[in-house]
C-alpha cells in the first residue's frame, strides 16, 4: 500500500468526521456503498471519480482529488525542486478538537522510508487563570498592523494564510481566557477576519469575501465590537459598488449609518453612500454625502489616530485624505472628468511609496480620468505606475479598473504611447488566470 493511499484514507476519515457525517451519510452523498468507503478509509485505493465526489460532498476544495492525482503520475515538480521545502502542506484548524498538520515529500511516493510529517496539538487547559494571555495579546495587535502593512505590497496568496491562522489562534485563546482577555481576543480575531475578507475581495473571490466578513461579524458581536459590526455593512456596500449595484450600495451604507455612533464609521458610510449616488448620476445627493463624510472624517481625525479603546482603525490608513480620493472617484462616475483629474492628481503624491496597493488603486482611477480628458501622455505614465505594482499586490479590484481604462484608451489605438500602455495592461490581465491564489476555475469550486 503506497503512502498516498494511506494518507488519502486518513484524510477522508478526518474530513468526514469533522463534517459530522457517518459512513452511511457520506455514501448517500457520493453514491458509493458504505462498505466501499469503509475499505477506502482503511487503505483501499480510491478512484479519481470517488475522490472528486468526496471533495464536493466535504467541501475539500480539491485536496482529496490532488492526493489521488499524485498517485502514479509525474505531476510533482522536477527532482531538482522536489525537496521538502516545497512539499504540499495541509493544516486543519479546530478550536475544540485539536489542530492537525500533514506534509509529505514527493520522493515518499517511491521511498517508503521517507515518512510523512504528521502533527497534532491542542491548547493546554488553563481556564480560570486570570490574565493568562494578557501578555500575548499585544503581540497579535502588532501582528495585525504588520499584516496590513504587508497587504499594501504583497498579494492575497501570501497575506491571507497569516490572517487565517492568526484569526484561529485568537479564537482558540478566547475559549480559554479570562473574560477581559476573551473580549480583547475576540475583537482582534474579528479584525483579522475582516481583513481576510478584504484580501479575498482583492483576490477576486467575492463569495469568500462575504464569508470572511460574516465571520468577522460573528466574532465582533460576541466581542461586543459594535463598530465593526456596522463597518461590515460598509464592506458589503463596497462589494455591491464594484458589482455596479448602486441601490444596494446606498442601502447598505445607510444601514451602517443607523447602527453606529462612531464618527469614522459614519464618515466611511457617507463616502460609500456618495459613491452609490455617483453611479446613479445624482450629483446633488452625491455632493451632500461627500460634505457629510468630510465633516465626520475631520471629527474622527481630531479624536486621534486610534479608536478610543485602542482597537485598530477601521478603513484605509494610507491616504491622508480618503474623502478626497472618494470625491475624485465620484466626479469621474458623474462625468466630471476634469474635476476628477484635479482632485485625484493632487492626492496621488500624498500616498506613501510603500503603500503600493493604495497608490495603484488611486493611480488607476486617475489614469481613467486622464484618458477621459484625452491627456494621453499623463494617462499612459500613470498606467505604467499601476501595471508595475500590480503583479506584486495582485488586486482583482484594480484589474477591473484597468479593463475599463483599456476600453477608454482604444479610441487612440494608433498612438504608440497607447499601444505601449495597452501591452502593459494586457500583460497584467493575462496573469490573472495563472496566479496560484486561484483563477476562475479554482474559485468556482469554493462552497461558502
């Protein structure tokens, strides 16, 4: 019996038990007999069709199929690159059932002495010891800030795993902490989950973004973080905005306004509401919402750089005038391109060089406004800035802006500057379906 077959059986059993399914229930779902599944879990070689069926039934996202595909094939990396440091890892996280880690190197397929690395660990029982985790929570607070900084220069495939494991660690700490530490841990876990939702959106997976935002709401509700619960509605409004759904954008922003008294949350909600009005071409309503946003954000800034309870600041931290950027965004959607250029061009230099994601998003909007005004040289120069950053930050939302820009530039397709910019845009759009974080085919398998 090969290592892959043994690993498949153990992994199938673990995932089935984690899902709370009996062998009979799984057999019904995959349309195989209970006895056959039992033999597979004990080491019988599975078919690729069974692996795929189990993947779907257990929402394994291809993990079981990949084990079977590896058996008897040359699907592994070349021998020169097939050492343990690139071996696939599987990490199973559970608050109350322990955590499991599995790794096996490709050479184990032919060398039975090369065993898989398997680990299981649980959090030690320390309930009732007041302050047991107080010393560690500031480290997670610092880690959150570091993750947000990394998210400005690295893509979702690198940042998201850190966010997920930190969220889980804080959930686990919360189950065994003194009530005071529990609240702090849950609030921090909610912030990590919310940022995982943003990274999912940047990775082009809106379903995952909604799921993580929902997780953030659950954690925030238990942690009594009412501001984050309200802010989650603003995040949902942003998803609606990128989908072109102006009505939902406005409605969700207004709901957030009704659920918070925090000036910053109210200011961010007013910004999103203004963007919804701009999509509808409602100039007066848009400007009124922008004025309200500017006033609220000014009040929030006067209160200090952090929330009153020391929680991380909600929303973007890398734009000195976020309302100015949103104003430029709205002016472009309202058809006032020259005003948009003035606003966006003035704000781009205020975004730090280290905030590549924020600069690229700002630049993409500016390039669009410049193209609408026919200022080709400036538009193409800004496009170069955006396309140079995009492979690292790997942003689906910025790519959507570049598609719109590419369409706008077609009017001058004979201009050599435009042809060069179009080639740069095509290159970064081509990589969208090739990146490991998941192209459309991978995301369609996600069941949330």
